[in-house]
């Protein structure tokens, strides 16, 4: 079965380059390196782990299809699949904003305080599991697996281009289809924009079920309770940690309600309200990254993208031990640069360990069949390690010089979680976006 998402990867980056070029032409800044890096990291995390989940997801659908009630073929199957996949996405998406444990998954996609094509790739690793039960009835209705997988892939691909600030309203097209203008509303934290525009391809469902909202005021993006972290792995679990903490502090049935009520609900108190906000008043989480590390992280981003792409194209042919090794390397890469951007003490050890592991995997994998390539990959790992040590040393020296005589920075309160977030229900935030 064709992996259309993997085939589209070069076009994702091509279009991001076009967006960046177009933004500069009009004097707009729509990308920040640190935020975009985390967006792409979340997307790579999802795709890497999906390699190991696709067998279960696909087998479940195929098994139910073998017990189908109807048999659909030809245009009828494709037409039904298109409308059904789109309607199912609407309701899954809507519930993912109104049920806390589903929001804990989906919140990953809304954490960015920017709005660009990279944000489209910021996905939760568990989202494929939360939407899976919604898709299974299509198998019983007789939608063939290939038809379903193809329609679902193109539904996902359609939603890529609507994540941009550079495309305005599109006239008559807005009446039927989801557009950048409509999806900007969906990602906004402006109070009047909350819980609106859940569509994938067709906005007809929002209009039919009363959740449509036209873009009128300038949207402000992110969460009411910002993540304040550039660790891509922490981004995936932060909301779960907050829910767990809130449920432990609750009493009686409230421990269950914390997970099932809306994310704006809290035990024994008023609902969390979103304040009015403007672009001018918004203060984005934007810690500086030393220039030497920017180049190093950019180079490693290319390596991680290459590794992820290779894993996607070989998911049915590469031996499982090598899949696990490559997946571990990619995930360690993401963890390492998250720590480096946040200047965590453990980050250098993780980064050097990741490079050493990469060299060992390359040598073990290639030394018999391709010894020359084994030497090349090992040499690249050594070169990256030397580059990192030099960049880290320069960054530490520059940081020390800039802080000489500066007042001591206040420390986070006791019990604060990574990224300076204190655990609690409000960390999850209402379904902002």
C-alpha cells in the first residue's frame, strides 16, 4: 500500500521554503527556528512510532472488513469513504477539544504560538490511536481498506496547506471547503474563536452543526496556558502529567470527571475562562539559541529528516532490530536538541551518547556488506561530536560573559515540571485553538 505521507515529505519542505520566501517578500516573520524545530520534531516522533503501530491499526481494519455487512465497489465506495472520513474527522476533532483525555493528545497540535506550514506537521503520537475507533465502523460498512487508507491520507494532506497566514479569504470556496482563514480561527486563542471550525476538508459540517466561525479579528495563536517548553518529547506528555496530577488531587468521582469533562472544567471551581488577547500583548516563549548551536541543530535536523524518511520507506522491508535502532536514534536526536535549546544539564551527555550510538549502529549494520559506508557514517558521527563540543564550549563562554554582573535569575517553584510548568489542571488549558 502506497505511503502518500512519505511521498509528500519533499513537497512539505518545498512549500515551507516557498512560504518563507513569500513572507520575506511582504516583510512578515512567520517562522522562528526554535518553534519550527519542535513542530517538525513532533511530526517526526509521530511518524517514527507509527511505523510500529501501522500493523496493528491496519490489521484491525482488515479483520473487521472481512466481517463487513455490505460490499462497496467503484465510485460508490470512494464517494462514501470521502464523506464518511470527513464527517468522522469532524466529530473526532470536536470531541478532542471537549474531552480532557482526548485533548491531552490533540493539544500537541495547538501548542505552537506561530501559524505556518510547519505547524501542520506538529502532531501527537497518540492521535492515530484516538481516531482509530472512529474509523473502524467504515470497515463494517464495506469501505475497502485501500480505499479507506487512500482517502484518509489525502484528507490529511489537504490539511497541510491551510496552516498559513499568507493566504487570505478565498471567496466562494469558503462556503464549501476548509481554508487557511477558517483554520486560523480554529488555532486561535481569542475567546470568540474557541471551539470553532473543526473541519478537515469540507466546512459544511461546521455550518450544519453550529460550530462555524468566520475570521473577523486578527487571531492570536497558541494556548491560553502556554507550554513554555521547546522539548518535543515533553510536549507530547505535558498535558497527561497535568491531568494525572489533577486527578490525584481530586476527590471521589471528580477523579474520573477530570479525564472525561471538558478541559476547561475543574473540580469544585468555576470553569477556566480565556482572557481577551491581542498580538501586541502576547509574549511568546522565545529563549535565545547561541548562533553556533543553530547551525549544528539545523544540520542534525537534516540528518533526522533523512533517517525518518528512510524509516518510512523501508517500514515493511527493514529488519525490526534495525528499525528499533533507527527509531531510537531519531527520538534521542529530538530529545537531545530539546534539552540543548532549554540548556538542560543532561543534554550534552544525551547528545554525545546519541552520536556514539549512531556510529555503533552504522558500523554493526554496514561493516559486512558496505564497509566503506560504515567508515563514512562513523566519521560523520565523530565530526558531529567535535562540532558539538566546539559549539557548546563557545556558547557556554558567551553565556558566561553575558551574565557577568547580571542579577540572579529566579528559580522555578518547588515541584515545577520541565519547562517551568507547575503541575495542575490549568496546565492542560481549555480547548484553545
